[in-house]
């Protein structure tokens, strides 16, 4: 970590756009996280007979998109366009004079294309599987770069774009990729984060149900219960969180407001199992991010946990966190999925953003639905059910892990207000 | 279907594939592209909708007949006379 304000390797967050099941802006989302308001609701999905819950977003698709663009594109594209436009507006960028060839779009996704493929199969099934009615829109909708590509079409960005396929570690991965491209001087502005349209595929619900990992509760708001002894699986959600990232000297030169500095990151692989996580590799990932940031575990104030409310996932992450952070009581560990469910490719990005305002209010939002903590999740610092006031919040560490054993960690530092930081 | 009915079918399709367009002043004698933002993927949507709704197969060599409303209705009238 450098103290040099002209260091072009320093990367800061200068704009935020998001849509979550409980809020379509950072302020609304944060207010609902502090108020304990869930965004999980009953949801209809094709074919699946059992009742299903999901985190559903209610942003206005047509705020930044023509109806025709929406018809041609995908829900993930629409989520991305909304979030990217919101982030650029929030960043105060003089968009007309920004060199569009120096803007890159890097969006984390868990999966892409399943929604459109399922829709087309459903459609041709009405025509006795006549593939002549298979849409010519299928390929441009299902190519893996679709959500990022739709952002470039909408905003006339001519720099590079791609999606980062990283299962449920994708939100962090989008930020990491954007940061790396800024450090390589490939771009001057990185539009980075994570998005998900996964609730519009029946397959994700059916697959988690077959795995015994799909959550259900008569009260939808109580269904997502990470670390709780009565948890029964994942609530699938849609959403997106996209930030504008810039090199610190560039941000300072234009007088940008700065939400925080990404001072550390790491990604690694379990190399062990398709779905089951490994605590020791997660702990290695956290330690690597701390090392790169020049920090020790004692420097971290809030850990935004990944826990999805699956049995082994919660236990393994608890082991990893205990191994790295011990029982230090001044640490707050929280979980955003307890409010919004698991937003898949957007999860890591949304969860980090939900915690960023803690730099201002010094409050760690809660982990709701934690009525009785699973004794196998031996963490004493979980912020249970009510927000916790903190003495200081200087560093937030965000975990995001995914299938095939992909782990990611991002550490954000508060930026001093006298130098351009948003938060006092 | 009669030519006026066919015209209405095309209007309904255009409203779906070009939802931002105002079709109330469409000039049937002028090409669609001169009056609307339509590209090749949109024309394929017209072909696809006719295929789905009426099982009409329009070979690629006949796409040129779909240039304007008048030419489209004229081309489709014999194909849809029993529809």
C-alpha cells in the first residue's frame, strides 16, 4: 500500500450503480440493510412444482434503455445497462468528453445464456421442436460477453469489454479485473462489478433443489439464514452492482468523489471438488489479499462473509475466518445474503457495496435471521440481527467464493475526506 | 385473410419488434427502412413471426418483397388467402 497520491497503481472507486432485491440505489439499499428489510419474495418459475422463493429486482428497465434495445437483449444486459449508467452518473464523469476508447467494461457473471436457451427450447416445444422457429437472436443473447457488450452498445463505449466467468466469486472478480486493467494502463475508466439474471432460469432452482440446497420458508423474508442452525439452503436472486474504477491520480485530478481505495485482492482455487468448499484454501486467499495490502488480520474492521446458508459452505468459511482472524471482538462479520439471498454473479459486488457506507456511519449492518447460530460455525463476531456500532471502520474485507473451488477476496480502505473521500 | 387483415397482422408484428416507433403515420408505399429504425435482424423477426403464427415459409430469395407495407401485403395475400 502506497502513500503516494500520484501512484498510478492505486485504484479507487468513484461511482456506484446497483440494483438489489431490496433497493435500486446505494442509499435505498443501505437504508434497507440497516432497517433489516429483506428483498426475498415468492416467485413463479417454469416447470418447478415446489414453491420457490427468489430475490427479485424492481429497477426501471427503461430509464436508460429503449424498448427495442430491451427486446433485443437479455435481462442481464438490462441489469448491467441500468447499473453502469447509474455508476457513470454518480461518478460525475463528463461523459460527452470521456475518451470512449479508454473505457473498459469488466462484469463478473456466474453463468450466462441459460435463460435464453431455456426460453427457446420452451418456444420450439410449442412447435413440435421445429428448429425453424428457434430465434436468430439466440446467439447474440447467449454469447458470454453479452451483458458487458450490451453496456458498450448502450453507452457507445469503444474500449475493451468482457465478462469474467467466476461462478459466485464473480462480483469480486469483476472489480479485480478492472483494477488490473487500470494498472496495466489498458484503460482510464473501468466499469466493473458483477451481474446476475439467474432467477429467470428454472434450471438453477431445479439443480439446487436436486442438490438439497434450495431454501424454503413460509415467511419468505426468513428463508435466507446463513450461519443459523435452521438454515435449509440458498435463495437465488438477481441483481447487479457496478462501479467506476479509476487510478487515484486521475480521480484526484478531476476532483472525483472517492468511495474507497481497493488496497488488496486475491483469487485462488481449491483444486478439490466441484461444489464443496475448502476452508484452508479460503484462508490462504484471505491471507494473500492481506499480504498484498500490507495489512495484518487485526487491521480489518468488517468482514463481509460469503456464506450462502448451505451446511458445509457456512461451516468451511467459518473455519477459514476463525483461522485467520481468531476471536478478536472488535471485528464485525456480517452477511448480506441474509437480506437479499444469493445474487450469484452480482453477490460479491452487491455485498461489498452494501458495506461501503460503513466508512461514514461506522455501523456494521446485521446478519438477519440468525436466531440460533450453528455451533459448528464458531464465529463470535457475527453481527446478529441488529446493526453494530463500530469504533472505527477503516478497512472492509469482502469474501466471495464459488463452485469449482474459486475463491476471491477484495479489501477496500476508507479514503481520507480531506483528499476527496466521500465519507467523513 | 383479406389484404386489410394482413396489413393489420404486419402492424401488430411491427409494434412488437419496434416498440419505440409511432406507426400511426406509416406510409404504405414507402419502404419500412426509410420510415423506421429496422435492421436485418428485425426483418428476420417479421419472417419468424409469420412462420410461427401462420406456418408461412418465406424463402430468403423472397425477402425483397418485404420492403414496404404495400409490397409485403401483395406478396402475402396469396400465401395467406386461406389463413
